[in-house]
C-alpha cells in the first residue's frame, strides 16, 4: 500500500544552519507530494508541493525535488531561522485523492 | 475569510459517552476529511467526503460515524467513546477531488477520553 517515511526527530540546529529532512515514499501510480508545517497549537499548513517527477516545490526558502528514481522528496533550507521551529510532515496524494502522511519531524532552531 | 473552523477546541469525555465534532469550511470546497493525529504516527484518515452527499471510510474508521450535512459542514461522531480515541482531530477540505489541489486544515480538536 501507499506510505510515507520521514526521518525521526527532533532535529536541533543553530540559526543559519543548513536543514535537510529526509522523506521517502511508496506509492502506485503517479502521486503528488507535499510538505506541510505545523506550528504549536495550530493545524497543518501547506509549505510546498510537487505534482510530477523532477518538479521542484519551493516556498519561504524551503525547497524539495520530486525524485521518482529514488522515491524521495527531501526538504531543504539553506539557512534556518528560529521562526522555522515547528513540526514538518511529508505527505503524498494518490490517484484516488487520498492523502498519506509521514509521522512528522520536529525541528528546533536555537538562536 | 475563516477557512476551516472546528468546534470544540478541547473536550474531555468519560468512557462510553458520545459527542459530535463539528467542522465547517467557507471556501466552497467539494471535498472534506477527518484525521486523527497521535504522537509518532502522523495523521491518519478516518473518513472523507469527496463531494456533498457522499462519504467513504479512510484508514481508521472503526468507532466513528460522519455526516456531510451540506457542502460547508462535515461532522464526526463518537457514539461510545473509548480511551483509545484520545487524540487530536483535524478536519480538512480541498477544492476538488481527483486533482492536485492541496488540503486546508482546521486548528484541531484535542479530545481526552478518561
């Protein structure tokens, strides 16, 4: 079946450090891939998405590339800020419009 | 523009009690979803409604029922609450099923079953 696996957290970084959060997926067909962010006490917000192989999604300095050959969609940011501290979820949407979410990775950024 | 709203924000129930979680969206979206979020397990789909008048089971439907009251509202009912249903519940909506549209989430309902 479809599933998403992402690296366990928490990830703790200093401000301005480089961020990578790994995400791999298993899916039949041609899924769309998403990164969502959840700030404390809030619901999930879309961060970026990619709908086909080799697409790069980007937003607020974050980016991720849809790699079909490695079934991956790793999230990266060149210089994190304290305000980026949150939980990040990788997700896929299958051909039947169902979403599958990873378990989430908590990011802590220290000043 | 309120987006997706959920009520209540917090609820404590005793085992065996019933309750309904309410969700409404004002974005004229066709599809609505209910998820539960448990520590270390991400979000799991309970039920969804691809369009008004239809509902389908998700990954973890047991112990829950849903009603798509109209295009705006999608409620989740626990008929006889159990401690295993302690979780944070999120409602979401998307514009159209079968497309690459994303989902928009409500702020969540934190439910504790004693």
